């Protein structure tokens, strides 16, 4: 029963995340939320570690689809962060930590959902797996430097602390997740791991995500209640960011890649690891990080909804080639 409920939650993030945002908001308005800070690190671990258990690191060593991999990282690190930074300057000129949230939303590409949505759209799963591992690793390494370079004059950044937090939030769980994965494979075989154990980890990660969303909203609740337009104002730059990302990746994919790789490119660039970005915002930037966390909570809603809608139109955007007749 527990796993059934968790799997249902994982499949219905479109509903679950807004519900937890409302619950967190109500809690923060009526109760003192500062005590919830003690739950941030345990929830962060619960959010990140399970997704790392299913990460197929060895896939990176396989050849093929080099062109799509290169294009994905060019978009991920050469274009989107600078677009996010520009939008932050325009929409959050007097709210640097909101602008930071927008930047963080652009800096850690790919998540488990990259692979899931690529599968739903019948894209190249092997390419999506590689983009997930490479994008996550590069994004985690690059984030402190992008933040320092682009936002260093606007927000108080201790780059060493940010690097420590990323090591704690990303690389420690990645190592532990890989060890867990290999241990389970040795004990139960590859088939046993894939069929029995692998499906159990994403729902556990979802508990962490929903917990962090609740805490982030609770911490920001009274500020939102005092300025309700704060929540509304976050939607516009995020809609522009995601809309531009979808449009750019679709155009590049259609022009330069075969159908399967093009679909993987879209989901390998638009899907962001908002869980890790949220963990960095809350753990590395203290009280001020709640502003960034608010932007990331809203980004969850837009990301999941837009990915679901894109799947519906994939066959029209990337029509399958008709079989030739002699």
C-alpha cells in the first residue's frame, strides 16, 4: 500500500506540488516556521540520494550520439544561464535573491524526468541517460562559478561554502547511490534490481521534494501574505525562460538531429534538476535563500506542466518518417 501511494504521488506531481505549496503557505502564516529549518538537510538527503541510486553512470562511456550531447551542453551552459541572468536583471532588478533563484533554475540541467519524458515521447533513451549524467555533473561543478561570476556583485556569496554544499548535496549522494546500486545488483542481479528495487527509489525522492517545497513555502509564507503579487510576478520570467528553452531546443533538434536524438535534446535541456537547485538555495544561502526557493517552487509547476503538454504535441512537432515503398 505504501509503495502504491508513493508511486501515485510520483506520477501526479502536477497536483501534489501545488497542494504542498498551499499547505506550506498556510502553515507558515499561522505558525512560526523557523523550527522547520532543522528538517532541511534530512529532506535534502531524502530528495537527492534515491535519484542517484538509479543513475546509470556507466552509460557515459558508451559511444554514439556525440553531436546531440555536444549541442545539449552548449545550450545548457552557453545560452540558458545567460538568458536566465538577463531575465533576472529585468524582472527582479531590486530582488537579487529572486534573480538568483531564476539563475539556479537554469544551472543544473536534467533530472530523472529527462529520461521519463523522453521515453513517453519515444525519443532516444540512451542519449537522454547520457545527457542526464553529464549535465548533472557539469552543472554541479559549474554552478558556484556561474553564480560568483554573474551574481557576485548582487548577492552575498561564499563560493567555498557553495562548493561544500554542492559536494554534500550532489557528489556524496552520487557516490553513495552508486555503491547502493552496485550492491543491489550483486545481490539480486541486474534484472532483480531493475524490476524490484529501481522503481522504489523515485517515490522516496518525491517525499523529499514535497517536504522541501512545504518548508520553502512555509518559510516565505508571511512575506507572500504581505505582498501577494510576489508569487504572481515569479510566473512571467519563468514562463519566458521555459518557453524560450523549448523553442530553441526544438528548432536546433529539428534542423540538426534525427527525431529520437532531437526529442532527447529537448528534454535534456529544458528539464532542470530543480530538486538540487532548491537544496542549494536553502542550504547555501541561509535565510535569503528562501527568496530563491520561492522561484524554484513555482518552476516545478511550470516544468512539469510544460513537459506533459509537450509530449502531447511531440508527434506533430517531430513527425515520424513515413516508410518508403518500392
